[in-house]
């Protein structure tokens, strides 16, 4: 059985960043396993710009951003095994994979980094009534057809969900000659970044219907028509509010879910909120030596944070491989009022580096107060304007604070504006 | 001139086609859809009922019990998946418990294995059974299958033995000549001595082409379902509520052959025989009624909902007979539940009790009624997988990541007799797109494989029906 | 004199910036919380500029199309014209990232460049 110091599952933005970090920190015997024919992951189909502002201080396209990391990985002689699917990850850190050249192979890794990415919620998961014709796609599926394969899925388009991929596709398909009739968002606020609302919808006069959803699909063979209804505060359709659009295409941009089945089968504990593994300050999961990062851990807003997080998980793996991780009490990190989730979810009492929490709020805040507490002790308190669920927030727990922890950690966000 | 034309390539029509393919007969099977098993056979509970449910002295009772017993061998012969899960009929309270006695009595008389369990005993086996369940009648031999897989396998065998299959062939008119029929379709005329009407929801319509006063009326009855991902294991057995005259078998929880769970159906009469749409009301009904027998339903694992139409009939029993006023026209109509379980026996009944009277049934030489099981990577041990990939590297190229389906398996199903030529056809045969991402990842890849193998443009590949194009145009 | 409100897209703050104009002259900009917001509002009021990303046909590449990007922003109002010009372009693999695919796109002075490398299939 072949043995590696570290095996990274996934050769997208997280996996490449983790690989580069491992090599740079002296871990030589590593392998990246990628299911597609080339590394880069979903970035290869995200041909729009806006990537890399944090990492490279430039606005790159997705493929360019990926290529920067691919080049670094090549320079560092990272082995990337493409067209290879991991079938099973075992708690003993054996990995079973399959590809056309080698067949069915089992390898052993001292450390495993899960950088598996996420998948899009499908129509079935959001329960849209009506027929099931051709013409209904997830936004990412249509994006792949258009940007990698070079085909238009349709010419008369409606989009359900204001996630960023949906917004990006609204602009992309408009530029390619399609008519985008509108975007419906179930929630009273958009799930996309403000920049995308402006540049993908407003620039092209595409209406955004907040508190609306698709309530019926018509068309037996190919989509012919959709019914869109307003929803009330319980997100139930309001009778009499129906609008009809004669479209041949419906794109769904209704959420991303971490691809967690390998972790689940390996017996790794999951966070039901993020739907990814629970990790500690080293990004280590509940199975020692298995780490997680990127959209397979929790869904990120910007790829720069994926790369950053993956580098941290790789640094955690290096500590593990160098035997510098101490068994110690781990404090839990809770999402308090106003907060949907916090990652990492555990902090070791002996953690000797700063921990940056990523978290998302549950709803929009005009003027928010963010409080991080340990037991009753307030560790950090700050005010921030304009918090929204579509944007990931960060908060740092310093080594000094870790030394002074009095109990589990909670982050809460409350509205402090006078309600104007 | 055909000896027999079967209208409808569902489970009944394909079973019959396979059974007839052993004889020296000129047989055609026609269907209006673009693939085998696109009607009621595609969207149902997938259960081989053992036969305690139908009333005494009915064809349903006779053929259900007989048909169910034939499935083990049929699935073995055809290399089809079948899983004996057992079924629980769960009673809540005394009134329902009394009804279980009726079912047990029928089972006893029909030689069907059954067992009694208390509510608590049943809950030990099924932790998600509701607290309201007081008594359970268990039928340990009840099995689940992939209905369309069996139908496709039957069609494959039939074609291999010389039966002709014509898809996208919609029967528009039937004229009766002196000693034969002419079936006029969008795809030409078919002359035949005998017609077998196995057209499910369309059976009344087809019958009306030869008879102005049909003795039965078919009303499509829609059943809607949720499908749970196999990441969650929810039930071990099929869980039925106690059946009732008005609601039929009720809302079930069904473990499928591949580890998913089906929840449903409701039962809703619809006017449009094409209306397989789901509805808020229907799915709400399923949710509400499931609480009677089940608890802790993990709806967050729902990956799909779908609806199927059952050919609900004004006649409570199957109608399997030569039409009284139209000699040579044989109805296999009014076949709703337990039509799937009964199909093998229905086919035999038609051959032995009807066709034999009219036709000389001599066996052909060199017929093969079995089908080798298509290679399925997921069923193999690691060693067997390695061996398969050594022989054909494409078995190592995984296309569907959720269900781990390889390109080799997809190619196999395209190039078999009655092979897949649509994205849904591939999904029905080897299951890419059946998983949690519902094809989000693999559909573009499957589409490109189909285009390449069928030597057509990707823009010509369809989802299912022949007009269901997936790509509108080349963008560059 | 007319005034309009813009939402600045430079960062998630999404400042509501109010621009007061007289014809093509900007009289006042308020509501921004940083200089970037002011610059954005100025440009956006006079001539909105955008990066354009799309694809061109590539022969013999590992994929059918090659993603491309403008080397700098171009006027939003010229998007359609720009797309029309790019649609006509075909390149041959191999291509290196940042290779110029279209020089001086429709007289904007901006090039269209490859946004990734692509080997021959």
C-alpha cells in the first residue's frame, strides 16, 4: 500500500492552497486527488472577475485565480492525480480511490485534508410543484454548459434564488443574447453580494422579486411557463399574487451544501448548521489526522477566504504531522443570537496561535453589535454597520484571550440602531 | 402482418413481450413515449405486494399472489435488483386492529407468510414507527424492485428474441378489417391479427378506438412522493397504514433497492392523462398522513419529489379478456395496484387463457429468456472493481459522484439492445442523477457521452421525451 | 439640477451615496464613507465602466471555448457592441493565460485577454 504524509481530497481552490502550504512548510510526500480532468475545481467555470482581491490585490477571473495556484503547485512539484474519484475515506486514514489507469487503489495517509467543495441544492430539495420537464437547471449546471462546453441552455430565462451564481448567470446569459425575465428570492433580502445585485441585475434592468418564489412549473417536455407568487412572513405563497412568465429556462440558485458524504462515512462529527464537519482551531475534525477546509467545510462567500482557510488547515496538518498538537480540553464555540454558525467550532485550551472565526449572521443588521464571550466574560465587542447573511464575517480570538478563557465561547450579534 | 401488436411498453406489455418472444410469432410492442416504462411503471411505490390485499374471488387476488411468487426467479433470470425488505401493516387502535384480522385471514387462505407483532415489538425493529401504532401484521416476504429495470430487461430479452419495438409510436386510430386490425399511428400503420391493449392510463382511450361502449372507465389517479437520500437510513421494512376502501393502500414509507426511502403517495384524481405534476396540496397530504404511522421523518434529506399516474378504473378488478364485441382485441386494462406484482401472472394468464385458444404457440429454437446482469461497479468488491477496470479502464472513470457510476456502465447501457438514448434513459438504467445532487454534477457529462456515442450533436440530446431538449443552441 | 442615489459596490458596507448633478457636472457627492466611494460615484454618474468576461471559440483545445476577460474596464453602454465583436473571434490552442485575443476592442484601447491557459486536446 502506498503511503503519503498527507493526502488532499479535492484539487480546487481549497485543495491547491492546502497543497502549496504543505510543500512550503516542508511536507514533501503529498498527493492531491481530483475527480475532474484538470485541477481548479469550480473556478474553471466561474469565468467572471472579482476573485483574488484579498490574496493577490487584483480582480482576477476564476480560471486565472486557479491558474495562479496551479502554477505554484507545479513549481513545487505537487502530485495531482486527475480523473480520480475517492470512493471511501476510512477512519484509519486509508483512502480508496478509483481511476482508469490504476483501477481500484487503497493508499494510506498520515494526514488527510478534505477539500471536497460543495454541491448545489436541487429542485427536489426546495420542493417546487408542477411538471418535471427539461429546461430546469441549477445555476452552476447552466454555467458549466455555457462556460466550459459552450452551449446555451435556453433563451427565455427566469432565476429562482438570488445566490451569487444565479446573479452571475443572469448577466452572463443576457450578454449572450438571452432574455432574463427576473430573479425571485424567497427571503425579504438578497442572498447575493451587493456588487452582483448592481452589476448583474440593475445594469441590465433585470427585476429582483424579493419575498417571491416559483410556485408552479408548466410544460411536459420542455419548460413552457412558470408561476411566481409572493410569500408572506411565514414564507407561504400569498393567494392571488401569482404572476406568470413564459420561459424555456429556469435556473435554481437556492443554496450550496458541503459535499460531506466521505466525512460522514468516515464517522466524522457534523455540524447540522453548516452541514460540514465540526473542526477545531487546527481545522482538524473529530477523527484525529483528518482535516477539512473550503466549501466542503462551510460555504464561503469569497474564494480568497477558501484559500486562506485551506492554508490554515494545512498548517494544522503540519502541526499534527510534526507531533506538536497537544491533547487538551477543547472549548466549544457556539453561534449565539443572530448568528447562524461559527467555524471553527472548537478551540483547544493549549492553542498557541490566533484563531480567526468565520461566521454568518441569520438576518440583515443595519447597525450591529458583535459580542464574543467566554462564559460570562466579554472577550471582544465591536460595532459594525451592514451585516447580511450573504457576507461572511470574521472575528479574531487572540492567544492572550485563549489563555484567559473561562468556558465555552459564544458569538452573538444584536441590532443596536434605533430601528430607523 | 403481425400476429400480435402490444400497445404499451409498461411492465404488463414488456412482460408479455418477453413471454411471447419464445414462440414462433410475429410480435410488435409499440409505445407513444420515447423509452420503455415511461408511464405508471416509472412512478409508483416499487413494491411486489404479496397478495393479502385484494378481495376474495378476484383476478387481482389470483394474479397478485401468483405474480409475486414469480418475481424472485424473474429478477434472477433478468439480472435485476430485488430486495426482500418485508412489510409491516401498522394498525393504530382497536378498529384498525380488527381490519388486520381480515388481512391475516386472507393471507392464511392464500398461503402467504405473515407474523403478528405488538406495537412495541415492531418499534424495536423500526425505531421510527409512530407511538400510535398498537399492532402490526408483518409480511416478511414482501420485496421491492426497480420496476422500470424489470420492464427494460424484459424488453431487451424480447428484442433479442425477435420482437420489434417501436417507441414514439402513438396509436391514433384502429380499424377492424375482415380478419385483422390496422393500427394507425403517427409512425405508420401496423397490421395485426391480435391487439393487446396494455396501455395503462390510456387503456380506455385505446379501447374506444374499437368499441363505442367500453365497460370500464379509466380515470388517472395521481400519486405524489418524496425521495430521501440514501445517506439517511429511515426504515427497514415497507410501512403501510391499514388500507381503506376510499384511500387504498394509504401513505407508505418504502426502503428502495438502493437504500433510498420513498414517502407517499397521496391519491388524487386528475383530468389530464399527462398531468404528472406535483402540488403543494399533494405533498402536504403525504406529510400530514405519514404522521399516523411514522415519526422523526427526516425531510431535510429529501432529494426529489415526483408524481405518477395510476390507471384508476370504474371496475374494481383487473380486466383481462378478449373484448366481447371485438374478437381479437384483448384488454389488459384497469391494471392499477397490485399491477406491478401481478404482471408476470397477467402475462401468463393472457397467453394460457386467451391467446392459446386462437394461436398455435410453438416454441422457437435458440431463444434466450434470460439476461446477463449488467456490470454495476457499486455491487462489486474492491478486488472485482480492480479486475473490471483492468479489462475496461472506463469502469474506473466515475461520472456520477453521488452514486459512483462509471463511464463504462453508461456506455454499456447505451449500447445494449433497447439501449438508453436519453439522459433519463441512462438514469433509469444505471442511475447517474439519482443521488443527492440530482444530476447537477453529472448531467453535462452524461449528455456529452450520449452525444458522442449516438453520434449526434449535444444540442440534439434530450432529457426524456423526444422534444425535451436540454441545450438550446451552440453558443459559439 | 437632479440628484440620484447609488449603492456603492466597493465593499459590503454598501454605502448609499447621493450624487447631485447639473447636466454632466457633478455638484455634490454625499453619503460615502471613504474616498473609493466618491470615485465610484463620480465614474458611475458620468460613464459606468465594467470588466467584460465571456468566451471565444477555441480550436483543438481541451474544451470547446476559452474564457476571456477585458484587460481593463470598458464603458457599460458598449457591452453589446463588444460582445458582437468577440463573438466573431476564434483562436487555436495552445493558449497561455493573458495572451491577447483581441487587440483594442472596438476602439476602447482595451484588449481582450485569455483568462486561462489551454493546452491542445
